[in-house]
C-alpha cells in the first residue's frame, strides 16, 4: 500500500487565525492534528482509505492526537459488552494501519473528562437551528425511528469539543465529516472567539484535510451510497479484519453492471468507478492507467484481480493487529501514554476557555 500525500485543504476554509496557543506553543513548531474513529463495530476500508491512511501519511510532520471516540459510539443503540472490546480493537487497528505510537498520542475519548465538559459549554453557545441543518443527524435519525437520543443530535458538538480542545490546526477526515468541521469552525469563531476574546482568539480555528482520492468510498451493493458501518447489510463493506474467504465472497456478490471493461467517468457506472478508485489506492497505480489496462476486462476477471489485491493489502494490517491484540500490556501502555499527553493539552485549553468565559477560579 503506497502512502498518499496528495490531500486538499478545503479551499473555502483556508486561513486559520492565530490563537493564544500559537504564541505559547514554543515547544514544537509542528502543526497539530486531531482526528478519531468511532468504535462501533468493525472498521472498514472506507475508514482506512478515507481517514486513517491520511493520518499515517501526515504523522511524521505533525504533532498528532488520535482518539477512539467511544462517547460518540453510545449515541445510537450499542452493546455494553462490546464497547470496551471495540475501543481496544480500534486503537489496535490505528497502530496496525501504520500509526506510530512513539510519535502520535493515541487515547480514548471517555478517559479525558474535558471532552464532555467543553461539550457542555459549547452546547450552551450553539444555536439549535445550526444543529437542525446537520445532514448526518437527519440520515441517522431516520434509521433510528422513535429512538433518537439527544446525544445523537448533540454528536457534532461533542466532535467540535474533541477538535477545539487540542487547538488542532488540521483535522484529516472523510468527505462525510466536512459539515461537522464547518460547524466546529463556526462555533469556535462566531460563538466563542467573536463573543468572548478580549485580544487574541481563545480557540484555534481548525481546517479539515480531505483527500482528493478515497474520501468517499462507496458501498459494494450500491455505488451511489457511502460505505458505512451502520449499513445493516454486512456485504456492503469490506472490514479491515475480514478473512480472505469473506473478502472473496463479498466481492463475488458485489454489485456489477452489464458493460464490458472498467470505466471511471461513466455516470451510469458508479460501481465500476468505486472499485477502480479502491484498486488505484491499494495498488498505487493511477486510475487512468488502470482504465487503459482494464478497458477490455470483464467483471469476472476484474473481481478476481481486485480480490487478490485487497487480500494482499489487508494482510500486513491483519498480521500486526493479531500481534497487538494479543499483547494487552503493550496496548494499555500506548493508551496510558497517549492519555497523559492528551489530557495535559486538553485540560489546559479547558481552563483557558473557562477562565475567558468568566467562570469562578480559586485563588492560588
Ligand atoms: P466515523 O467513525 O464514522 O468514521 C471515521 C473516519 O472515516 C471516514 N469515513 C470514510 N471515508 C471515506 N469513505 C467512507 N465510506 C467513509 N466512512 C467513514 C470518516 O469521514 C471519518 O474521518 N464523527 C466522526 C468521529 C469523530 C471525529 C472527531 C473525527 C469524533 N470526533 C474529531 C475527527 C475529529 C465519525 O463518526 O467518524
């Protein structure tokens, strides 16, 4: 798997302003990154190709904080017996995908109470009508029927707290998180900095980093729908820990069409486009080169090549994962060290926000 470097900072959002942290930073001149994945079920190749592989590419040159967002995972129905197991498994997958715990801080969101506390403060600053626009809430609440929790509605504000606590310069995410990032920026700028800053900004305005390729991997059953953990059909996604047998079965059943040859730009062929994109990312070959090579290849043959590539690309991740998940001591150590570094930063930001917003402070 070739690490990608081509990414795009949303042009409309360029221009983060200086904040108090920039002046105080001193220790490191590296720009800071914050991102996370929900430990709901198994991570799939969309999470990897759209987000985690981007973190891997960026980690060397940035100060990186990566959380497993378990508080987000309880915003829809969940199994308490699985939560802790999934949290650990998600952290192990970060490392298995190439995140280096020696240079990145990997931690569990619920272990740092500043996330919930800042979320409350931001709740009180955010107009409800901003929240009513959130597309993901609308989509997810349809799936939940009568069971929609306040937590699901509040989810993007908790995400804003995750980001703003770390004064993150950049937030590498998939396309589906763009609106949540815009909300985090608006809350920080319009509801905190504009209202409460006396001089320098209280909060840093973060910028999303969204890959040009891979930021929206589509379902295997429907090339016009995003690949998603919450899709009830397991066959719609390839999970990072799927065995070669399962991968083979899922790709065999994946939706195809009646055309001959693989194409990227034909709007009537979203499934062909999606698999070509995934294949390009996994093989490191350009889409145009693949289109040339595969212009006379039928679905049956392409699916075989595709399956082989997928199995081969996931093999090293799965091998590293097995070593880690069987070494709870090492994993725990990574999470303790990550928590220590993250908590120091988070608590500092929270104190700063509380102080600037007028909360009572003890005399020292
Ligand atoms: P989550 O857990 O749904 O997804 C994790 C990351 O994977 C990306 N992603 C995809 N990328 C490409 N194609 C897909 N089909 C695909 N599906 C998911 C997501 O865009 C995301 O980057 N709200 C977030 C988690 C979160 C967070 C944060 C992220 C909470 N706090 C702070 C960044 C910063 C979420 O539910 O992601």
